[in-house]
């Protein structure tokens, strides 16, 4: 993802799009107590 500057990937099941996984989603899973995870889990600004 870093090499090609990809931030989001489509999730496909049976040839149909079912969702999106983002860099932030991966950060939450990899380092649950890290700074990037905190930022990714924060409520969006409205």
C-alpha cells in the first residue's frame, strides 16, 4: 500500500463489491494502542 500510495481497497465477494478496507482500519487491527489507531477510531468532525 505504501509503495503505490494506496489508502483504500475494495473488498469483493463473489465478484461483487461488499465494502472498503482503509489504511486506518488496518492500523486499528495492527496496533490497537498506537497513535494512528486513536486517530482512525476518533469520531469524524461534523
